[in-house]
C-alpha cells in the first residue's frame, strides 16, 4: 500500500473533526477549508514520524497549530485586534479564580428546545481558549488525555477550562433563550 | 463532600474522567444533593445539544481537494525520481568524481610512461650507435681533420649543412665524419678525439624546433649531451667525463 493511501485511510475519517475544529476557531467556513487543506499537507509531510495508534489527536493538534498560525498571520497582516480578544473579557486566570465563588444555584433548567442557531451563537460567544476544549469534548468526544495532547495543556488545566467553558455556555444559552422567547417563562 | 467541590468535578464525572475514589465521592454526593443532581442533568443536556447541533460539517468537496492535491504532489515526486540526472544523488556524484579521477590518472600515467620511454629509447639508440662505431675498424667514413673536407662530404648525404670545426688547438682533434642511422633516420656524425677517448656528435635536422639548452644524461656509463641550435639537434656521446663533454659543446 502506498504511503498516500495509508495516509488517506488514517486521516480521511477525521476530516469532519478537523474542519469542525478549524471552523470553530476562525468561524469562517472558507478560511477553515484553507486551513484544513494546509494542515493535511503538513500532516502528510510529517506522516513518516507518526507512529501512534490513534491519528485523531495527532491530526487535530496539527490543525490547531495551523489555525493559530493562520490567525496570528492574519492579525499581523491586517494589524487589527481580533474580536475574540477584544470581547473575551477577563483573562483565563481571573476566570478560574472566579470559579470557586460560583452561585450554587443552577442558572436555569435548559429545555430541549434549544435550536441549532442558539447553540452556535452560544459557542461563538465563548472565549477561544474555552471554546476549543468544549468543541473537542462535546462535539468530537475526545478524552481529556487526548484534549491535552491536542492543546498542549496539562489534564488538570483541560478539566478546569472545560468546567468553566460549560458553565459559560449554559449561562449564555439561558440568556439567549430568555431573549428569544421573552414570553416563554 | 462540599457542594462547591462537587460542582467542580461533576463535569468530569459525567465524562467518566474521574479516578475511582473521586468518582465514588461525587456519586455519593449527587445521590444526596438535589442541586448538584440538577447541575449534572444540565451538563448532560447541554452536552447533548452541542454534540447534536454544534457540528459544522465539512464541505463535500474538501476531501477530494485534499487527496487530489496530495496525489498530484506525489506524482511530481515520482516524476522527479524517474529522471535521475535532474537530481543526482550524492552517491552518483561521488561515483562520477571517482571515475573522473581514475581516468585522469590513467591518462597521466600513459603520457608520462610513453614520453619517458621515447626519451629513454633515443638515448639507448645513441649509445648503441656510439658503441657500434667503436666496434668497427674505423669509426669514420671520411677521415680528415680538415673541416673543409668533411663538410662538403656531408652534402647530398644528409639534408642539411652541418657545422664542422676542427678543434685540434683546443685539444679535440677532428677525426672525420660518418653516416649513421638513429632515431629512424639517417644522421650525420662527427668524430672527435680527446686523448684516448672517442666522441661521437650525432646531428640531424629538427625543422621548426626551438633552440634547447644542453642537457646531460648518463646511460650505461656513457655521458650524453644533447642540445638543439638553429634547427639542428645534436647528441654528443662519449666515455669522456661530463665537464669535458660540456667544453666540447661550448666549442662547437
């Protein structure tokens, strides 16, 4: 079997995951397409060095790196501040410090009527650092160990970012539900 | 377990990522705490919603774009490999350099051997002619110490007019002249005497040759001195010692 068909057999099943991750980091389908293409070229060049049994975290780490490279290039080229950065609010450290003082009462009971549009708006509002772990866990179903391999963060950090990201997401979903259906409650 | 600690861990509990002891503690807490149980249900519902609705599907054309591009790149690689001259490998370059060195060495060796062999063969012929002249009853065909007798004798016998000088006053009496065959040609020979030593001076025309300063060689105990002047090559050979032979050359 040629190197290319071996590569295709291992990487093709993860194409949706790769595109999904890139999309949620740049939030533009055409840009995500470019990034995934570039990532797969890189992955193929690095394929000789790949020995692991599971190609998914390996591949997603390449996609993530390519995405952040692309973002920083674009930022440098355009010399603008990204909206993500401008609206991400307090940094991660402050966010984690807040964590312990959380209101013990659940924000609201989410009902099955959250639609696709709401979920996507809520995800988009998350700061990127939380968004990527939420996407990797909730959509891609990666284990914490694999998320740690993709993001390069320790497992403890993955766990706290995920808890924080989920909480933010629930809050946002509740707020959006209230806004969309002010008369529902 | 306190509620705030449990709230931190309940997500990981839902994900099945807690260690056994933590897992049991959180499970026990959730059993007894309605608020945390509520939170767990919320997390599960949100997870489910995101998993079902959050995915952005890849465009249908993406896979063919990627693997088509990779196959194209791979074809180019193969094409490059099929034309070895375009990308000579290190091994090939080294082999070529080695072959070039070998060829150069062979050519140089051949050139040195043949040129040396020619020079050596000529010296050998000169010495043989000299010895042969001594084996005869007389080394000369025209006996005269008079240059005006010897020089005209050569006319019509060799293709040039040799300079013939009688050097009796200088201690090199001229015995006469002779024809010989050296170097695949007919050559003239002048025979001088120095005390009991016989000196043969072979001469032949060397058209177009530059003047060459005298060089001394020794073969089988005989001294040989050769030079070229005015398009004539001279070989003086004798058992005289080298300095006296050089003196004769200076007088000629």
